[in-house]
């Protein structure tokens, strides 16, 4: 895997759905579409740098939109506040 020159180019855009909003409040998670060849470590570093938060866990899956990354934030950060800051809720 070749390293990215700009780690911020890994995260493409956030995903908003009813299920994501539920997980945002219950599990403190955000979901993003990311570049397909990014690994979990790169996604974690990109989200931490982009949003200024601490990431606890990253889960990924591939679907028709591309590669999705579900990112769980540390308890001291609120996923709802981060989403509001991004303007997605």
C-alpha cells in the first residue's frame, strides 16, 4: 500500500441516514465514504486530523457507494456535536 501524500484526501464525504443518526446518538459513531484502497489505520489518522477528535475504533465495508468507514469516537467527544459542526444534522 503506497502512503497518501495528503492524508485528508482519504475521507470523501459523510453518510447520513436514519440508522447512522441512531448510531450517532447510541454508539457515538460517525460514518464516511472513504477511498477504496485506504486501510483502517489511515482512515483513523485522517478522521483524527480532519475533525480534531480521538478515534477508538474503525470498521469498514464495501457497498455500492464505495468503501464505508464507521468510526467510533472516544467518550469525551460527542458524535452529534461533531456532525452539527460539519453541518450534516
